[in-house]
């Protein structure tokens, strides 16, 4: 092992393993996770060349091979717990995706949730045997987040008891669904339902798209891959154009809405249930933000411990770049954010399960809060993590640009979370709608509960544009509880600002839509502040559950850093709200620097605790043993361009060029 | 043409062509640029498939083919003016790179600058005939920005009058040079010179690496491609390991330093001249920031004019997404920055040529300012542009993630500018060193000139931590001159803060290196503020040269937006320095929103003025005619995965899977 990185580990003030158990949720969980990871890592069926050395078609081929193998092995091992499947899958996939993800996450789930019992009897065996492999076709070439705008039509023909599906325009072509291009033989298609001359809005239909024997596209089905993307090279995101495709009436998912044989339409009893999958996936993405950001931090921090560069003291050896304050300033706040998001992700999943339980008991009271929180936090955490991964990459200097660092792959695999499952700005505005509504309710004297309960207080305190000096001196920058309070008051202030701006615009403009649009910058800012508060609060709350003193101290330092660094990044807000004074702001900057040096000796241990095995992280820069350069040199030898000593282009172009000059 | 985008053009308040002339530097320049672009666009020799459909090796092949063709055609047309070559090259390369860029920019230039006349007589004919194709091998696996740390050795052997070159460690392997892997047969190698038992530091040597007849690596030369990267797929960035490679004494570049036949070393007279190429390239990168960011804005803004999404008013058609305030807030400040950087880039090149003239007259007085400014502005503009390109990409929603948007390509091609030619944080600290030195000189009563002359004033005014209220009310947020002043005072304040912090640390710590390191966050902040001031000032100055009233108005709006948006982004600084009051800050936010609506009707015309032909921009989303969806659908058909109806992986893995379950 590299001597620098060994020394880092020796100097850490806490036991890494204890922290790993906290992250996993207990020693038993760590043990089981590692057992599952070992199943994959030791399985020759999952070995393959670096995907970056392969062509697009070869990458897709390798991914399908892996999916098929995984399905067999999971059955063989009898692994069926969703969390265990998740461990298995993410170890197998490393930093990439699975062309069958949409099949598992959306197709099967949609059928489970929206089939009648009769329909389930038909489809379950087909799913079990993988005779039906499916995707979920919602977005169209011209339509994304706003699903009411979708144009695909499903028109009922009572004479044959069939639906006729059509893509009437170029913009209506289904676009993006994963696994649609080449893998799937079925799709759950979202289409505008027409029957008896009326449109009843969006409904879901199971559409066979490829022959179950030959896998060739069925008549009227124009299907294919949408072409190369920033990442997701191994996934066949696809397009689907439907030309008078007929499906039996029974292929409409009819658990809620129905069309009877004669074409009579029956409305669904409630539309609240359709939120559930969306909310679950958004909550999961919060955890994915933590996962991707922590991988990036692990790579950048381990590399920074091994990399020596420039000089701090003339004549002395080049220092580890982790000793540069600017490097610490780039990486440690992101490390703190990775921890914060990890705990936030755990909280969201627990909240989801709790509220799902309530809902199944008929209690919808917390549904809107969960919906608002999952939307905002999905946006908040994915934005921070996406930017943060690139900061980590660039903090590795030139080598971060090499695919062997794995940072480009982590980036392009993660970045689409900012767009999919609801575009982030739209998500922030959904949360804002809930915040403004809550603010109005509190103004009207209603008592709010949950994460927005601070809006009760703000009504009591009647926050002013220029708050009293008394409050501003209350913030104790060394006390996390006091910082949580400051974040809370900032959120309250910004929600109030947005709400008042909205009212002001309403007085000026004719329509409430224009008023909303003209306040949207403030609304996004308010949501952002709300989410920031929730994350700081959750991190602080988590600390109370940590009993190991050394780990508690290390995590407290990170939590303080997270909160104080966020203050310097948003100092205008805190000054403007009178929550900080100018001299205090200088103290905050000073304190941040002290915290950086307190994190410094534990930095490597703090990333070690994430416990991504080398085989999963798959990064030459982020190796556990720190043998970075040997590993890079070895990797480079395998580059496809090194398969021949002289590239054919020399004979084709350069040699002839010389003869012509 | 798409009706929306036609309407946008009809509604613009100024003539696009007039603005294009300003950007180009006059109508004659526009005309000539277009002539040159047409030479490339109409040349069948430059036609090729989308590189994204090709394998790595095919991409490299296509790029070499293009380089060779370009060399022939430039000779044929007799184009030799550097600016005209630049137009030709960038049209041919579109959004990619040329494996021979390092040959042109660094290898040939190094030989020109560092060869004796005798050496030039030998090498020029070889360069002219492309018998010698070269690269510039500086960075090593373990060493980047800090060139004194390089480990490659060149030891003089007087018995044979040769240098013996070696890569003594893994970390000393040359790594990254473009064109090194497969294309070049020579390299200018930077190595530690040893003669007569002494090390004389870094010197440059011409090392033949491949046989000029067979192109095979020469004995003792281990050379190859470093493997796939985030981008630059078409370039063979390479590694080079030298094992007792002997070159004649005459292959040391001896215009300045010399080694005589007996091994006597003669020092160079000055090392200032070696800065020149570096400073030139950094100045060029400022213009590249403008170029890449303006391409991204062109794509995102045109697409936003064509894309309809969601609803502003119930029942009405979906609005153009450019009408959403949040979309404007993302894109218009970046559009303003693209213009600001364009003018900044022009200024830098003019300054470079002026100061180069002075230097050739023996006047080095402005060299340090140019060096400091080019370092800081390179960092400032590349950071903003890199982040900005991603904001533009994500503002296109899911479709920005497709390679057909061209935004991923623009991003990965541009992003390395943050790292190469000097890592950005290191660059910022170099500028800071100059600022702090200037501050000390002003404190000592010296009169400063140039862009740092404001530090004279700050000494007069003796800025205080809590400045008098009188000054803060001076800022007129509707007056650009007043805003330039505010940016100046912010910079002065932050330079002072950093300088004082440095002094404070010096009192606490033993070494000045530790003090520097412990102030580096403040130092980067000061440089950033300095650069921001210079950009705002340059934009404002440019307006005085614009005589067309309509264009003047449109550009003034952008300049105000650039300055005011920057204030909201750094509001903490302005509040802290007492340059803005809390109520003023709210006015700034309000004013920014007004400016967004003023930019709105001109947005498409403002990107049209950049005048990138469809063939250069090469983006399905950014097409001039706005026919986005048809173009995407057509492009997708060509995806390699669509070459067969059924992908072979179906028969290999999915079909067998079904039979096993």
C-alpha cells in the first residue's frame, strides 16, 4: 500500500468500521451487504473489459448479458428482498445502468399497481418467465414533464373491441424510454383515451411492440434506438411510433378507470394513488445523490492524499495536494454534503414507508408533504451532487478527465437525475406551491405540522424586511442547533418574500398564472432554502443517534462545516434577513477554515467509511491501496488504439500527405 | 422555417447583421470569415458521419484524415494569416479537436522560438514537408502544473556528444500530450539537464520517437495512447517512457541555454521570454470561453423558442419555454456573459499584441500585468463557461442529454480548459500574487498603473471593514458606470482583505508559505473579484464604440444584466463591503427581472448574431430553421444500434434466458 494513504488511515481519530455500520444502518446490514457484494465480485459471469474500451453496440451487448445473468443468479440465490436486490444490482452495474431498469422499476410495477386481478393472472406468468419484457412509454418527442400535453391516442373501436393506437404527429413519437429501442417486446403506453367520441385524458395501455418469437417489430410499430447520448451508452433508450396499432380492450390497465365492451367509460375513484411510484422514485434519488457524490469524494480525496504537487515550503518535497487549503475548500464541503444527503435519503425512505402505511389505512394527510418534500429534495440534492461530482473531477487535475478515474462515467450516469422523474426547476416550483399554500394556511390561522411548521412561527413573529438587531446576534455559529434555527428563519423569510411578491404581482397583473411566472425566481429560491433547512436539520438530528464519541465528533465537525459553508455560499440571504451581521460573517469564514483543518486528518477515513470496494468504484485514482500511477499505466496499455503499433491512418493519410508536399 | 422562430426574428428590435459585424470586428472581417467557412462547408473532403456514431479508432481515423486534408487545402488556397487559419480550422473541426493541434500550436512554435538559426535550417524543411510531425511533452504521470517537479532526465555524454534521455520512475512517464500516442514521430521533451555532474534544471530537447519511414517506435521508446477520456476521443493523447534514448547534442533547443561539446553549460540570458507562448494561449482561451458558451446559448435559446411545454394560462396552448421566467433567468445571464467574454477575449488579444510589440522593443514593463490578467481571466471565464454550458444543456431538458443536441460534445471539448494551460485555482493564485504585490507597492506609496490602479485609490480611501453609509448610497443600479465602480470597490476590498489576512497569518505562523496557504481561499476570492471587475469594465467600455442605436440599446441591456446578475450572485460581498444596502439588493433583484423581459424579444436575434452556421453548430436543437423534432427523428435512424432490426444480444442472452426460466 502507498505510504501516504497508509499514514492517513493510521492518523484517523475514529474507527472506520463503526461509521460504516452507521451508514448501513447497523453491523448486521453491513455484513449482509458485503456478502451480497461478494456474490457478484467473485462471480466470473460479471467480469468484463472496461466498457469504455467498447463500441456502443458492444456496450449494450455486455449490459444485456449482465442483466440476463443477474436474473438467473438472483433466482438461484433466492434473493428477493428489494434492498438486497438493490445491493446486488448496484454491485453488478458498478457505475453504469441496466437496459432492463425500466422493466423492473416501471413496467412490472405499473402492471402490479394498475392491473385488475384478471389482468394480473394473464401478465404475471409472462413477466415471471421473461417472455414479456417491457418498458414504460410516457414522454414524447415534443412533450416531457407536462403529461397532459401528450399526443398519442388510443381510440376505442367497439366493433372489434379493440383500441387503435396512433402517433398522430412527429412530436407525439414516444422518445427516451429505457429499454424501448431494442430490448423490450412490450410497452406500457400512456395515451389519450377516446371512446364514444369523447377524450377522457391520459390512460395506460399494454402494447405488444415486438413479436414474442422473433423479436421483430410488429406491424404498425416503428421502434428503434434514439442514438448516442452523454452517457447511458449501455441503455437502448428508444423511440416508438404507432401507426394504427390494434390491441384488445383487455390491454387497457383497468384497475381504476375502465372502458366497457360497448365503449362506455368509467372514471377512476381517485387519482392520488398514481403519485405513489413517482414519490418513491424521487425519494430514492435523494439516496442516489448521496451515493454518486460520495463515490466522487472517495476518488478525489484518496487521490489528493497520494498526489504530490508544487511546493509549500521551498526546498521541501512537494506536499500532498490534500494539504492545500483550496483543495480542502473544494472537497470537504462536498464530503459533508455527501453525508448530509445520505442521512436525508435514509429519512426519505423511512418517511415514504411510514406514509405509505398510513395511505394503505386510508390516511392521506401527510401525502402532500411527502410529495412536496420528495420533489424539492430530489432537485436540491441532484443539483448539488451533479455540480459536486464535476468539482471532484476537476480537483483531480488532468487525470480526472481520463475515463480511468471513473469520474466522467459517474457524472454522465448521474447528471440526468436533474432532468428525469421531473425536471428540477419544475420540481422546485411544485414544492414552492406547497410552501406558499402552507404559508397562506398559517396566515389564515391554521396550525401547520411537519417540516413546514416553522411557517406558524413566522406568522407569530411577523418577520420584517429589516429585522431587529436583537435576533441577528442570537445565532451562535459554533452551535448546530442555533444554525438549524438560522436556516429555518432564512427559509421562513424567503417563503414570506415569495408569497408577498406573488400577492404584489397579483395586484398588478390580470392573471394568477402571470403572477406565478413573475415570482418564479423567488419561489425557486424559497424552495431551495426550505430544502437546505430540512437537510441541515436532518443531519443535526442524526447526530443524536450516534453514540460512539469519536465518530460523533467527526460527524459533528462535518455537520458544522455543512451548515457554515452553506452560510458563506448564501451569505446575502443571511445578511439580508438580518440573521447574521457583517462581523459574524467574517467569523463564519474563519470558522470554516478551522473546520477544514479539523476534517483534514480524518478525510481519508471518512471516505473509506463509505465502503465501496475497488471492484465497485473501479477507479484508478480512487484505489484503496493508493497505487494510482501503476494502475493508470496498466490501464492505458489496454486502450483500443494500442492494439496496433502503427495506426492505419498513418498509411492512409499521413504518408500520402508527405509525398504530396 | 418554424413559425415560432420566424416570429422571434421579426420581432427583434435591431439588425442582426450589424451586431455580427461588431462581433467580427467589421463588415469586411465578417465577409472574409464567411468566405473561408464556405470553403470548408462546400468541400466534400470534410464531409463525414456524426463522430458520435463511430468507434474511438474510427473517430481518430476521421480526424487524421481531416487534418491531412486541411493541410493540403490551406496550401492550395494560400491561406497563411493566423486568424484565417483559425476560421478554417474551427469550421473544419466543428465542436471537436485535431490530433495535430499540439503540432501546430506547440511543436512548431517551440522550434521557432527556441532553435538557433542552424537548428532552424535543419528542422524547418522537415516541418514544411510534414516529415517531422511533433508534440510537446511536458506533463508527466506524477507532475502537472508545477514544472520544476518534472523527473525526466537528459544526461550529457561528452564521449559521444549525445544526451541520454530517461524516464527514471513510473511517475516520470510523459502523459497527456496531444498527438503523442500515435500521430507524432518527434516530441519536444522537457527534461532535467545533467552535465558535468550537475543538474541545470528544465530544458527542451527534440526527441525522435518513431521511425520517419515506418512510423514504428524507435528503440528505447515506449509510446502509446493513454486511453479513453471524457472527450477528445478523436485525439491520441499519449504516454512516453524513455529508456536510455540517445539524441545528438544538437537536438537540445539552444537559442538561449547551451551545452558545449565538452559538456560546459551556458545559462540563458533571461527566462522572461518563455512566458510568451503560455500567455498567448491563455489569452486565446478567454475567446474560446466566449465561443463555447455562445454556441451553448445559441442552442438552448433557439430550442427554447421552439419548445412548448406546460401551461401558463389554463386552457391556452402550451407556451414557448422561453417565456418562463426561470428559463430566462438560467439563459439570459449566460448570454450576457458570452458577450462579455467575447469582448474580453478581443481585448486580451489586442493587449497581447501591443505588449508583445513592447517586449520586442525591450520594454517588459507591462509583462507582469498581462501575465497576471491572462492567468486570472483564463480561470474566471473557463469556470463560468464550463458551468454555463451545462446549465444550457439542462435547460433543454431531456433532449440536451442526447448527443444530437451537440451540448455534451461542446461541454467535454471545452471543460479541460479549466485544467490545461495551468489549473484554474493555481491560475487564480498567480493573479492573487500579483494583486497582493501591487497592493503592497501602493501601500508603500508607489503609483500603480493599468487594471490594478484602483489599488492606489483604495490606499487613499483607506477602506474600512464597515464603510461609511455615504458610499453605499452612491451606487446607482441603473447606471453601468456606477456599477463598474461598485465592482472596482468590491475588488479593492477583497484584495485588501486577503492582504491583511496574509499579514495576520504571517504574525501567527513561522513560514510565509503557511501564511499563503492559510489565506488561499481569500486570495482566490480577491482574484475572482478582480477579474469580474475587469470583465464588467471591458463590456462597458465596448459600448462606447457601438454607434448603431438599436444595437447599442440591446447590448446595454445585456451589460446591465451581466453586472446586476453578478451582484445578486455575490450579494454577500457587496453587502459586506457596504456597497449595497439591503433595500437596494431587493431593487437589484427586481431590476434583473425587468432586464430579463427586455432581453426576451431580442433573445433569438442576439444568438443569431453569433452567426454559427448550422454546419458548424451541428445541433438538432439549435438549427436556424427551428425544425428540431424532424431533425432528431432523422438523426436517430442513423444510430449504429438501428443497423439491425434485432440486436444479436437478443439471440445470445434473452432468448436463452427465457428457456431457462
